[in-house]
């Protein structure tokens, strides 16, 4: 808990006693065995400037244009600075303002195309040793400043994804993300404990898992073009946005070996507020990013009711 002016305030993020610096794994792409060994040991891999920074900034620009259209940026400021309108705080969920914003972001073609960047696909082909299935359920995160109850709580993605146990999430900051903006913290090696009990939590996703006090976390400053990937059983959480008025933007993209089973909802638009036809409505008719997975022979499984 965090205490402010004598009042107890709930926090989504748990305290981290040890935060280790991010260790660049780029050189290991030339040695698949060592890359896989580190992945098996740590449950996460960090790649400095894996993506073309200009391509990441192009997506950032388009998401921030949507923010401007919805009145979420401070008047008179440059869109790319991402300065939040101080009179507005909107949180991920069923708020009609969030839904309207998120639907517009989901329509951005380059946001979805970034998930298929050749550098990411090649890296995952080296890790998996086979062709890659990129899930089409792509997620955009936006965090307003000074809203610590709405950081993402510690959780495992496997609870939400199902399907293959070898699904990995790529977390990509849409622009430079110094520690004051928060970013992602990963509980290194936690995947080795297997699937943990998931309970109700505070923040995006609304679910969390227990974390040992002595856990070793990795995190720090992220730059445009950086990518961190993590196993679906690796515990991770969003860090609080403590910046002086800036929005934090990031993307979650998920991947698995193409031969493994994939749950049907991983191939649907995130949140299902839009159909694919609505999402693609303004795209070129023959855009290769549209329905790219439909020609593959996939083992699609149904989602079991909880």
C-alpha cells in the first residue's frame, strides 16, 4: 500500500526490492543454443534497438493523433511529446471514452503491421526453431500520469491467452520510456514456478498473482526500438507513471510456434468491440496484413469456460 496525506491508497504495482538492469541479448541471435538457454533460465529476453526507431515513432505519431482527436493532449503542445491534458484521466476498461479511443487505435494499420516486423519474426524464429504465428489480438496500452492504482498488476499472460504454453509476449514502448514513465518490470525466472493462482487485482486486466518478497526483477530505461519478450508464465507488471504530465504508450504483441495449438480468441480483435471488417474498413483491399493467418494450417482450439 502507499500512504498519501494519512490515507491508505491501493496500488496495482507491488514493491520491488531488487531491480536489475536490462541485459541485451542481441548478440545471442547468432548463437541459437545460448539464446534458448537464456530464455529457459530467465523467462525473458531484452533486445536493444531491435526495431527501426523511425517505424516505432510512426506508430506513436498515429496513436497520439488519436489522443489529440479525443482531447487527451494538453492544448498548444506538440503531439509527439505526449503531454496529457491535466483535466482528463481515462482508464482502460468499459469507460465509453476509453472504448471510443481504443476502437480508433485498433483501426491503425501500422499498429498491427509493427507486430509483423521482420526483425521480430526473425528473432522468434531463432528462439522457436520453426515458423512463427503472430497472434492478431494486438494490444495498445496507454497510461496517464500519477494514476498508480491503474498500473498493470503482477500477472502471468498464460491466464488470459491459453493455447500453447510456449506463447511469448513482446512489450514495445512506443517512444523513449525512461524509468519515470514507468515501463515494464519482469520477474526474472518466475516462469519456472509454473501456473500460479490468479486472483482479483487492481488495474488493467483486473487479475494478479502472488509474488515472493525476494524476487529479482529486471527493468529500467527503454528507448524507441527496444523490445523485451517474456514467456507466458513469467510474472510481470507495469510500473507507475511518475512523469510530470506525460502519457506512456506501449504495445503488447504475442507469438508462438506455428505448429502449437492457438486459442481461437487470440485470432480475434482485442476486446472484440470491433469486427475485423470494421477494423479493416479503411485499409487497402489487398493489404497483406489483413487476415495474414487464415492461409496457414493452424491447430485452433476453443476457449474453455472458467
